[in-house]
C-alpha cells in the first residue's frame, strides 16, 4: 500500500474535493468519518486533514477527532471547522464571529510559513463560516488574517500542525492547489501514487473482501458501471456476472459496442434485449418525470428477473461515483430531476452487501482508471449519457419510430462534430426530438414532419452550462444530412440556451 493522507470528514460540502486535491499531487487519499484512534493508527497516514463541517465545536454534541491524533507525530491540516476543532482540542478558544464571512475574501499572509510557500502575501480565498478562532493554542502563531477574521490561519511549525479558516479545496481560493501541494511536501510524501496504484490496490482489496463470493453487476454501458465491472472482473473473474439491460433507448450501435468491449474480459456477460418491454410501458406516457420513473423502475424489474434466475449472490456492484453522491441529495437541494442511476436499488435481489469501488472518484479519475484497465477509448472517453437514455431526448410519448429518428439524427450529428475535430471542446452534445411537427417542402411536395433539436454544451460540473458556439459549417452540414438522410425530419434547430434556465437534457 502506498503512502496516504487521511481525511477525517466532519460533514462539509466540499470535503471530497479535498481528497481530489491531494490525489492531484499523486498521493493517495481516503475520506473517513468517525474513525477511532486505533483505526487511524492502523491506516498509518503520512498526514491528516480535518475537514469543514456544519457544527460548532463548542456544542455539547459536536463531533471531534480523537485527541490522540495530535500525538501521532504526523502533520495535521485543519480546514474551517477542522481548524476550529484543532484550536479547541489544543486549548485555543472558538466563538461565534461578530461578522460571518461567505464568499471570496481578501486574505493577507502575515509571516513565512511552509504551508504558504509561493502564495502571494495578498491573495483571495473562499470563506464560509459563522464561528472563528479567537485565541490560538499555546505555541501557535497566527499566519494569515482577513478584515473580519484575525485568525484566518495559524500553525505550530515544530509539530507541523496547520489550520486555515478558509477553504483551499475550492477553486475560488486562488492558491488553494499550491497550499495542498505544500501540505503534501510537509507530510514528506514521495508523490508516487498513480491511477495504476488505485487499480492495483482496489483489485487487491476487492479480492480480500470478496474471496470466492458471487458478485452481480448491472451494466449500463456508461463509463462508470463499465469501469466498476472490469475492476471487479480483475478481482474475481468468473465469479462476476454482468447483466447488461438494453432498454432500447441507447444511441445507435451502442449496445453492440458494449457487448464487443466486454467480450474481452473474464466475466459472465448477460445481455437482455428489453426494448419492446420498455416501449410498451412508455406507451401513451408524456410527462417527463413519469417517463423517468417508468424507465428507472422497469430497469430494476428486468434486472431483478435476471438476478432471480442467477440466484443468491454475495455482492451487488454499483458504479456510483462521487458526484452522484452529492447530486442525489446529501444536502437539502431541491430535486430537479430524479436520476435513476443511484438510489434505485432492486428490492428482490438476494444479496448481502453493495460494493461501490468508484465511490471516491471524480469522473476524470474514473476515465483514467478505465484506461488502466484497458477498456477501449470509445467507451472510456464517452460523453455522459443519462440512465433513461433517449427516453428523455424524445419530448412527449416515446415510440419505436421516434427512437429510430433520434438515433439516426444523433449519429449523424456526432459524426460531423467528430470529423470537424470540435468534440474535444465540448462536454456533451446530442440530438433530441422535439414534439413539434411543422410544414416543409421536399421535391415538389409538402411535408409535415418532426423538428430535431441539436444541443452542444460546455461545462465543468454539469450544474451550469454554456451553449457551445459551434462553427456554422458544422451545424449546416449536420442539418443538411439529417433532413436528407433521416426520414420523418424536415427541420433542424440549434438550442442556444444556457443552463440555467434550461437544463442540458430536454426532459
Ligand atoms: P440536466 O439535464 O439535469 O443534466 O442538466 C445534467 C447532466 O446529468 C445527466 N443526466 C443523467 N444522468 N441519469 C444519469 O445518469 C439520469 O437520470 C440523468 N438525467 C440527466 C445529463 O446527461 C447531463 O450530463
């Protein structure tokens, strides 16, 4: 096992970003909650980071790290609540701030610090706190301050204890990445962790955990479930059965591509053609959330039927990745669309435990892991595709005819974008079928056909997105080909709305 930095999680919303920032420095990092000192010792971390969190350290029921971590002789970095926890445990004082700070804030570095090497004296950091440190523990120095927070950072350089009130993990903290890199140096890490080590470690851990147990995986053909499946296949080989439910709402040729890719791995691959079944459930249904629910539920029903035939298994694999964990509502954010890739667990599959080998990774890290596992590039670099598939790219009722239209139009659009080489600048691009028919003229005759909408967006996090300014010649070539080659379409529109107010998908 390579060296690792341990993140003790106190419930802050940016906590997984901390893990990512550490891994960007080629140091392995794990996030844990409520670990005992024995467990922490057993993990033998090179450094510990205490995260932010919504509590107040002076509240009677506040969660604090075991005090003994401060005697382990490893560097510790406290962030926000973690900084206050460090102050409290070591004898400083934390109280409500007169003025709470939220957002981008000017920070002044007050003295040389190993944590702030190559960080300018005046810099911008992301603040989000209502308590603050009023007095620092013995042998601590104040190393940074803001207008409303005199102790924006403190440290005990002899012991290598560091604390920052701001959030270096958030991109708005201009030198945040540098601060993590400095902490990694303080921890004396060799920076030798690579995604290949993640793959090797995960395979070893899965082998130990699962032994000769039976494992079942629902494959969607997307990056996440595919990477999770091949990881498991490395660990347990033929003890893994992957069930690929083709709901008939995949992109053109996608089902065949997935089948071909998985024929190269040691696992039992079961493909179910359930297109007809989904279409019949969707007949007459036009309301978007109902369509999503039907597709999600039917997916589970089909999966359950296959699972029943397979019989009892020990583990069920889920390709959950970190952003799924956030989006599906750790916080109190409103449900905009119900995603069907998490939460919808089959009720009747006989299994003992769920394994989620990618739960800690971000999307680009999952893709990297997929490359390490020799998955074909077309699968690994695949753009996001929603679980309900083309069902939510066909506005209104889904029919076999409409699925064919949108598949063909989408294939042409993707081909033109790829040929023009503009795909690399796009986060997601696809064709959708509007529920609108309009009048056109073809040859000498009047037509009354569907309009296809083309969409291409650029985004970092898929929570907000810009409509891409595609070159006109690419758009017009795609439009021409679509109206000429796809029967039933006489008009092509380009969607130039941002998200918000629109969403990326149409339903
Ligand atoms: P929206 O349409 O909400 O989409 O702006 C944001 C991102 O999420 C994808 N998406 C889904 N992914 N299951 C998924 O796995 C779903 O039900 C689902 N709905 C939307 C969408 O493609 C975009 O990348």
